C-alpha cells in the first residue's frame, strides 16, 4: 500500500503545483528553462505513475474490503466510462463543441472515470486511487475555472466536424479499452465479471 500512496503523492502532487504553488512553478520554469522544467516534470511524473501501477497491483493482491458494491454498479461504471472517454479525447481535438461548452473536458472526464470506479469497487486501494484522482480533479477544475475567470478566457464555439471526430475517437477508444485493454493492462474484464 505504501508504494501506491507514494506514487499518488508524487504524481498528483506534481500535477497540483499549478493549483497550490503557481508562482513557484513560474519561477522554476524561468530559472531552469522550459525544456529542463518539462523534462524533470515528465521524469518525476512517470516515476509517480509507475509507483501507482506497481503499488495498486500489490495492494490488489492483499485486498482490504471497505464496502461491497452491488453488481449493478459495474454496469453503471461501464456506462459512465462512455462520456469519460469522449471528454478525454475532446480535450485534445481542437475546435469541438464539447470543449467549447465544458471548457475543461479532460478534468471532467477524470472526475467521471474516478467516480465510476469508486461506485463499482470497494477496496481500500480503490478508495485511495480513485478517491485521490477524484479529489485532485475537483480541485484542479476549480482552479482552472478561477484562472479562466481571472484571465477572462473566451472559448470559441466548436464546429460539427471536430466534434464528430472527438466523439468517434472517444467511442472507439472506449470499445478497444473495454473489450481488450482493461483485461490486458488491469487484469479485469469489465463485461465478464
């Protein structure tokens, strides 16, 4: 469990610098240079992610049950993952309506992913992993909205073409991950339990 916690602290801590220490972040980017800052940030983020993966796998081998989720929550989680994938893709497809309306679809996708998995899983490791990401996404989304308001950010209206691309790629990614990737990477087949 300690590797999971260490990984979460490192990964989510790094990804929270802009929330809690944006001034320090800006100073470090100037002091180190953009390339060095991004390099160090990337290496530390990858280390945190690896610790999360290894730690979560180890914690799943010695499960600590906190609550028993009803069987129907697996189906609800599978359904919630559809918009989560679409929102994640929409964050990276320029000019789509989803990003124009939601403004920060990646963070909303992470919130949806985390909530879906909290509903369907009741182990301590699940609470730490998905609860940690949910809390991070809520705080990060709030900070991003504040930055938008302070900068008076205007999001241009989206167009149908990029929106169709975002939805199609998101649904395709969902299908691949749900039918193959989740089992291959996580060891759990979402539709076979």
